[in-house]
C-alpha cells in the first residue's frame, strides 16, 4: 500500500496530457460516433419543476424520458449538463468541492443496456485513439450487492470479468457494495425518499498513485478509497426500476442507461493533478486573480489559496447563473446568487484585490465559456454589470457592517462569550445587508456561533410587522384614490401586459409608485429597452385605450384565481379569496369571459370602468433600478 497522501499520478506516460477542451471534444465525438445525438445542456434553473432550485445531476432534466416519454432526438443521447449544488457551500475552497460543475453523460432510452454501456465505458476510459487513454491496470469497479427487492448484480460483474480477462487485466478488482455506494439516486444524505426512475449502478475507480496495479482485496480497496488513492472516474446506472417515496414499487416500461461523471474530476485525473483547481479549467481565472491581487494580500499562503478558489468558484457559478436568467434577490435562486457574489467580494478584500475585480474575472470566464454556451457570450455585458452592481450595492454597507460585527466580537470576547445573539445577527442582516449564512460563516471563522433560534424569532416578528404595515395599502403602490391616480393605476395593468408581449413572459412586476402626476413601474428584465421596443409598448397601450375596453373585477378563491393565469406578485402572501381585475371586451363581474381578457391581475383596485377614460399614454423614461430590474416612468395626457 502507498503512503497516506496520494503521490502525483502518472496518468498517460506515452502521450502529452490532454487539455480540457480536447477531453470535451473527445467525449462527445466518442458517443456521437456510436449513434448518440448530442443534446444541449438544460438551463441551470429546472423547467416546470419548482421543487428544486437548480439542476444538480445530468439525469435530472431527462427524468420524463427515463419514465417513458419519447425524446424528439431518439433513444441514444449524450451531452454536458450544467449543474449547481449548494449543500457543500461551506466546503468550497478545498480540493474537491464546487458550486457549479458540469456532468458529462450518455443515455439509452430503452435501447442498449448493460453490456454495451459497460463495454463503451471501458473503451472510453482506456482507448488511446478515441478515448482518454487510461491504464487498464489501474481500474477498479464496484457492483450492487442486492437486497430483498433487487437481486445481486451478477450480470454486471460477469461483463466486467470478461472485459478484464480479454484485456489482460489481472488481480482482484471487482467488488459488491450496498445501496449507499451502488444505487442511484443514492440512499444516503437524506436522498432515500426519492420518487422516480432508479436502479443499481456500477462505478469505476482509477488509481491516482500508479502503485495499485496488481489488484486489491475488498478491505484494501476500502482503505485506498478512504485515502483517495482511488478516485471515482465513471458511473453506469441501470435504470429499470420505479421508486415511490424511497421504495421500489415496480419496473419501468423500458430499461434505460444513465452514465456519466463530473467533467472537472475527469480532467483532474487525465491531467495528473490531485485536485481540479490545478487543472487548465481554472488556469486563466487564477492568472487574472493573480494579476488583480495587491501587495497587501495575506502572508498566509494556505488561506490565500482557499480564498482564490472561492473567488474562482463563486464567480464562475455567478456567470453561469446570470447567463441562465437568475438575478440577485432575497429569495430562491436569486438569494444563492447574491450570497455567492457577496462572499466572493469579502474574500477578495482579504486578498487585497481592488474593487470591481469580479467584473474583470467574470470577463475572463466569459471568454472561456462563450463558445461552449452561447448565452454566456451573448449576455456578456449583462453578466458583468449584474455582478459589478451587486458588488457596489454590497460595498455600500460592507465597511460599516464589518465594523459593527468586529465591535460585537470584541465586546463578547471581553465577556468570555462565544455566542452571537439573534439581535446582533438580525441587525447585520436587515441594516447592513449581510446574508444570514455569511453572518454564520464569519462567526465560525472567529470561533463564535450564532443563536439561530433567537434570530429566527426576531426575523419572523420583523416580517409580521412589515405585513401589518402594508395592510390597507394597494398592492400596486397607489398613494391616493383621486381621479388621476386611479387612471394611472389602470394604465399600469396595460403597461405590464404590453411589456410581456414585447419583451417576453419573463417580465414580472417588481413594484410601482403612482401619484396624480405620473406612474412609475418596476419590472424584471436584464437589459435596457431599445427605442423600438419602447415605441411598440406605447403603441399597444394606446391601441387598447382606443378600443375602449371594459374594466371588471371578480372575487375568486385563491386557487381558482391562479388557474385563470392572472398575474400577481410571486411569493406574496394572499388570503383565501382574492380580487382579480381584468380588462377586455365581454368581461362581466362573474369572470365568465376572463380568458378573452387582454389583462388579468390580482389587485386591490380601484380602477376606471373603461380604458377610454385614460387618455394618451407616453413613456418619459426607461432606466435601470438594480441588476435585472428596469423602471419606466410614464404620463397620461
């Protein structure tokens, strides 16, 4: 056995180490030659699946097809899938964890099964002309040991035995393990309640020391795995079962194959590195970070390395999230993005980097990925400006917030206390804009812990107070009920719908303010509107005014109102019954013709009775409010 720490591996002694771009190219070409259609990555934000924030595995977007739906490109597919995982957020900066990563995989949807999948996996890993050229003598594999529901996978083990014998690979290297290692999705870390396609898998491991070529007993294999002398390099999942709440309930209509591995990990092994941050994937990013560092950086090289990796990881993830339409906010995907950017800003300061350094690091990353993911290059300026705007917003309060944090740390230290109260944490979150997780992270770095229960109590009280303060006010930001304000209020509904028609259905109201003199309307949109777009919006609104459309209101149970497709503030708390205002001919107070309406929105009113009362609509100004949010100011005459 080798020493505790893995030695630098000798991966492909007979040829130069492959660049990451060549690995990407070879992988796709390998499976395309074998009849697989190359499909694009799905967006990071799952489509039609609100149960999760991000796609976290290559198979996730393909679940409907694994369950039997026909894929338009056939039964053999391959791609690189963009993924984001946040469960290991606190571990970013070590040798193995990433927030954003890519999964390379190939799929059979009721086509080939175990024999072809395993043979191609071996060929991909070891073939020097078409594949990755790895040494077969350094491969080890695991198979499913079986349970009371699914039998021991002797078929898979038999296929591997035949392959190894045919290629002169000797020694013990095939092992049977349980569901925690050889079932997908894994029966561990809270994932045991999975419902959907599932099955046993065979995993391939590669000896990164170059010393474990003669075979290992099961116990020796487990020790080598624990010491990371063996690294998982590939995984074939044989999805032939259906699970419901963690229990196998039967077989799928067809036998499917889901294979793959993390791209960063494969590149690490093929380039002979002990961690993926040392591969050429991050080469240009770290070069840019080094260029932007100043002499005031910390003398602690180990801490510097961790911080540089955090910046590289978080900026890369931010670039990918923004390119897929995520904008910084205080909820859901936007909150993760905000947390990533703000943490990167904080550690960049610890490295002595200049303000707006993330802007230029993002630019370098965009150059790296623009030809791989088209939207990264197309949204270059949006990505950079979004990151820089969020950094500036954070910097407005960062300095004072850090002073407040350090002042409390000093005071608590004098009192021999290691607990930060919920009140202190609450102030840092609400007054200084620190994400709560960042407060916990900073506290942990100083050897303190946060009283989470106390914080939650204060934060819930704060939200309740905010809700009560909003009672009696209209959702649309109506300041009074005078004639002009009511006209402007109705005009915002026409404007909202016109914006969605011209710019797209991603447009959502982010707030409005109405006075007797003008309307102000904030909405989600990543870029500045062109003059042509503004003219088209104006034209649509004025056309609907000229059509003299009736404005009606109906009260409906919340669930029924949602089914009508009426627009509303997503995430807003509504009662059991809501009022929906809709604008369109044939409308009545029972909502029977709501489907024909031009505009439908949850709203507290009041509104004019007919759009002909509005006059002429004119946009005065369109401008940015924050990253991903635009503002229109308009008047009626």
